[in-house]
C-alpha cells in the first residue's frame, strides 16, 4: 500500500474525519501498512504499547486472559475500526491480546511519532481528543450495561450492538447476523457462561424474538428486541 492508499484509508476513520488535507498528510507521513495472516497475533497482552492500528480489510478479535487462562472478549473489530482505543497517551503494555480472525490489512501508526505530531500541531490535538472522547463515552455505556442490566438484558443489548456493527440490513428492516460468533464468543463478551447464552437464545427463538436461517445465521428485528428492554 503506497502513501496515497494509506491516506485514502485513514481519511475514512472518524478519528481523522475533521482534518484538513495538509493535517492528514502529517499522519500519513508516519504511517505504514502491514498484513497479518488468519490466526496470527498482532500483539500480546503486556507487550510494550508502541502502535495503534487501523483496519483496512479483515477482522480482529481483542480479548483479555486471566491467570486461569479464561478468555474475555473485549471486541470483534472489522474494516473501518481502530485499536487499541487506549493506545494514544498511555504508557506501559497492551491491555489485551489481538488475534486475526480473517486475513487483515492494517495501517500502523507509531504512538511516539503520532504524539510528536500532536505536540507540534496543538489544533490537531483538539480534533483528536474530541473523537477519542466519543470512544470513551461508548465504552462507558457498555460498562454501565454490564453493571446495571441482568444477563438477559445484556444479551439483548449485545445482539443489537453486533447487528449494528456486523449485520446486514434486509429489505424488511430486519438484520442478518452471520454465524461468525459462537455461543462461547457471545458469553465471553459479557462475562457469562456459554450455557447461559445457549439457554437464553433458545428461549428467544421459542418466543419468536429472533429466528435463524438454514445456514445458522441469526435474523434480528432491533425494534422487537428494544421492546424487551422497556
């Protein structure tokens, strides 16, 4: 990927959406492109925090692992998303693991060089902080959902969020969520058990809140699911 292609990729990200052309060029100058194969790791939990990554193609899983080896999925990311959100202005190591689920093409921005660009361009810092603030609000809302909602409500909110991020809108207004996520994956995203997710989804199918097609893909109606939260 040459510099023009990198510029085209970065211009699509919300983090850089308000930048003037000459401002974006400063970011492009310090950026490189790389590819990772499926099942490889981009970084490991605890590795020195050196880069922030922007997904051009592919899918990446971000997860944590405790002392007993239990996996907690933080996010499944796709084209148009960046990670880790804590990357800028934070010292230490990466807070989790990043595993490539589908061969990925990423734009890599070294943090030390990015911070220098911001120091030299204070007006650019203001624009970046604004977008990062929006990311923080989103993460805070997800945390509040885990604290305030019961497991059933958490699963509903998770399905709605996955539908928004990864689903395909159908002509009738429903969302087709492909069978990319196992019950174990869903459980890991909200800190519950696979059995609990399985029982809940079975009940939701019985109550006709969700349906599945012949390929195991889930069909959701966001409005119907939202009604369950009222």
